[in-house]
């Protein structure tokens, strides 16, 4: 019998004044623009691709959060860039 470990969900708590979690989540799509009728009026829409709906709050805690760029990938990319400099 093959026993696999359940996937661990990461819950990230951020400073409410600084970052909205959807801005740094792989499942978050943030659309910004202006109204066609009134160019001076800015508009923003946040969509959760995981839930498939518009999010109407500034999310600070989410049990479905997935880092857009995992820290290990950032470290590997930096190491690769350094290797090419030599």
C-alpha cells in the first residue's frame, strides 16, 4: 500500500497595510485600468483563479495561497546568473 503524505498548505500572514495576498499569489489575477467613459476614473478588479470568482476584499490570510515565485526558484535563478558571469 502506497502511503503518500498530504500536501501541506501554507498560510501566510502579511501586514495589512503593505501587501494584499492576491498580489503575490499564483492564483491571483489583478486587473487595473481606467473607465472608457471617464479616463480619470481608475478601476481595479481582483480575480481568484482557484475559486473562479471576483474577490471584493483585500485578502490577508488564505489557506489556498501559492507563492507566485517560490523562494527556491529565485535562489536557483540567482545562482545560474552568477555562474554565467565567471
